């Protein structure tokens, strides 16, 4: 997000800790209001719009052998950028939420999804992760 997003969105990661610490109700409202297929599609499309050009530029510059994501909001956008560039770079998601995993973790059809608990695995299966 910091390197690829345009405008104020490049600073969104820096807002996570203060939001969770000082406004947990706001964080919870954002999480739960987007914790469904319809809203997740909208959020994924928006983050892809914000990140697409920057991610393509970053991928061309870095030319990674493997991409490991530990941040759910970038997953759909990453897959879109890889596809746009015609890259077959393996894309792995390591889910850091223990149980109530957000559908954004699974957006973009990663090549591999690693989950920490059986509860997270059940949630992934509900979102059609093989």
C-alpha cells in the first residue's frame, strides 16, 4: 500500500494501529460492514483501482520470484496486476486472522492460502478456497 497506492491511500497502513487502539468501534464497524460477498467485491474493486498502476510498476521493477501477502486489502489488486502483466509469479496468502477471517483474504484467487486454525480453514472453505 505504501509504495503502490496513490494519494492519501498510501498512508492507510499507518492508520491501522491507531484505529484499532483508539477507535476499536470504528475498526469493528469497518470490518463487519464489509464482511460479506457484495461489500467485499466493492472494496476489492476500489483497492484495485487505487493500487493497479503502482503494483504493475512495482512488479516490473522488483520482478519477484514469489509474492507472499499478509495484508488482505491488497490481494485482489495483486492478482489483477499479475494478470495484466501476464506474470505467473506464485502468489501466497498467509492469513493472520485466527478465526473470523475477512473475505478479502481470499479475493484474487491466490495460488496458496495458509490459515492458522481450523476455524479459519472453515471460513476459507466457505469462500470457495480449495
